[in-house]
C-alpha cells in the first residue's frame, strides 16, 4: 500500500542519466505507524489511520486515509494490524504519486498581489491611489456582491498535485526526492498516495 505522511525539508537539484539538471523537493517520508483500522460494520466506512513523528509516546500528526476516496487496495488493508509500520521503501524510482499539502500563507494582501490587478497609472493626478481596486460595481443592491475580487487573506489553502514523479528513494534515511516544487513551507506536513 503506497500511502505515507511526510515532512517537507528543502528544494535541491540532481542530475539525471543524460546529465540534465532536475529540480527536486527533498522530503522526510515516514515511517508511519497504523493507529486505527475502521471497518464498514463498525464505523460505516473503511479507512486506516496512521500516525507520524512519534515523540513521548504521542504522534505529532494523525491522518486518515479512506479506502474508497483514495482508491486503496482492500486486500492489502485487510492484512494490516494496528502497530504495523509503513516505510518509504514502498515507493520506487519512477513512481507517479499524488501529493497534498497546504500552500504558504501570505497574510492579508491587496488586490494587486492577490488577484493580479494592474493598478492605476502613476501620472495624470494620481497621488495615493496607485494600488487601489477602484469601483466595486453597482450601488443599487446596497451591498457588495458575493465573489467580488477584493483584498483579503491569501494562501494557506490545500493544494493537491497529481502525477508527481519519484526521482530517488533513500530508505536508510527515510528520504524521498520528488520532481519539482511541492506546496508548503519547510517542515509542513504532506500526504503522499501512490
């Protein structure tokens, strides 16, 4: 079963067989321990819960993987027991994985950065209105219409990348090299499904 929790470490680059540079994200993947098995008879759905980063007999992160939503093999799940470990060696070089993480939070941002507005020209009487959104529409409804592009909180949203290629696996250090940029800041949690 190719599921694991991971922590993003850093970005780097490696050289492939042709001598070309390949950008990679280095992540610490697992080991994760199975903490709970949910069944259709007892819970109404089938899932496994895994824990990552165990310290003082407690896990920093617990995450649940639903069999139907994540398209996991039911036969493999039935062979698992509570306390079993899933390590990074379940992945091989060349595998395509789905990676889910939270993007970097950027705080409260204006419309130029958040939505790519152009802003006003710097000449012809413009003094302190360079990066303002301008008119926000009609006044007949006496409120701001829903979905209007305005300033607000930006980032820290869940992002899922599909078909991310595994470039290198180092089982003795629990490291996984994934091709390209992965969402999130350093030390943020990632879910990886093969």
